[in-house]
C-alpha cells in the first residue's frame, strides 16, 4: 500500500470510496487508448473485407 493511500485511510476515507476513485481515474486514463485502438481496428477490418471481396472476384 502506498503512503498517500495509507494516510487517506488513516484520516477516515472509506476503502470503498478509494476503490471507486481508483477505478474512475483508471477509466479516464485508459479511455483514449481504447478509442484509438478501436479506430485502428476498424480500419484494419475494412481493409480485410476489401481484400476478401477482391479475392472472391478474381477467382
């Protein structure tokens, strides 16, 4: 346990509130990366679909 967390808990912060704060901060920090990954994945999928259609036409 880190020192700031221990100090906050000693001052009366409930562990459930600490968990909620940690989850909220983690979600805010990870959300932009998840969105970027989703956009790049969508572009990759569209390229794969186009390649599949071209392959089917050439057969």
